C-alpha cells in the first residue's frame, strides 16, 4: 500500500508538471504567434513604403539618364564650337601671314623711297645753302 501512494504522488506530480509544461507551451506559442503577427505587420509596412520608394528611384534614374544625355549633347556642341574656333583661329593666322607677306614688301619699298627722297631733299638743301 505504501508503494501505491508513492506511485499516485509521482503520477500526480507528473501530471501537474505536464499540465504546467502545457500551459508554458501555450504561453510560448501565443508569444510566438504575436511575434509572427508583428513580423507580418512590419513586412506589410515595408511593402507599403517600398512601392513609393521604387517609384521615386525610377524617377531619379530617368532624370539621371536625361541629364547624362543632355551632358553628352552639350559636350558634342562644345566640341564642335571648339573645332570652329580652332578653324577660325587658323584662318586668321593664315590671313595675317598672307597680309603681312603681301603688304610688307610694298610698305618697305615706300619707306625706303620716302627715306631716299628725304635724303635727296636734304642733300639738295645742303648744296643750295653752300
């Protein structure tokens, strides 16, 4: 009889421990469920916020693409302007050289002639004074 009391006490303690374990598991499963619900809410909020973010990102990339295309166009215009200025500079230098070669000879002759004329007049005046 004594043995059956110990067995009954052990069974009672075992069932009590099992019941406590079940209650603890129910509490843990409830907290786990709350965590999953919270995680689902966070994921839903991320989804709601991600759509405008991706739309803004698309707008920004489109604007960046347009800006880079405009920069490419402006660089092409600048390049052609620089080439035009270079051609104009070469033409001006060529014109200056041509003008110098064509005008320099006659001007030097005129100066020489004027100098000779002045010397002749001076010599004539000197001779006339004597």
